[in-house]
C-alpha cells in the first residue's frame, strides 16, 4: 500500500511468491523483518502442492509409487541442494 505499482512483467514474477510471504509474515509485512529463507521454503512447498493438484498424471504416479517429487533449496555458496519436501517414495 502506498508504493508505486510494479511493471507488469515484474509483478507477474512476484505474484506466485506473495502467498508464501504472507504465510511467513502475516498481513502486515515489514520487509526487513521477513525471514527470506522461510519464505523460500514455504514457496517451494506450495509449488510442490500445486504440481500435485494441477497434474492428474503426476499425482496418480506419486500415489502409485512410481514417481516422487523432491523440492530442494540450492545453497549457492556450498554448491549443494538440500531437500526440503519429499512427496512419494524414493528407493534407498
């Protein structure tokens, strides 16, 4: 509120992340106080959920045990991917 409107191409990139920001920070967001890592994790979990909801093929295969989805965060400085959410069975 009170801020200048973002250009449409930027607003379209940010829109899918906004729900995660509000889950972490609530309705009154103070940017300097928001845990960006937690926003990323919430966004990742929401993306995995939307994949399952949007694709019958994916959700059927996960349910059948022939597919798993791993949502991971990439740690740039370490060069590693850290799994955050796993849906389905992964053979070990």
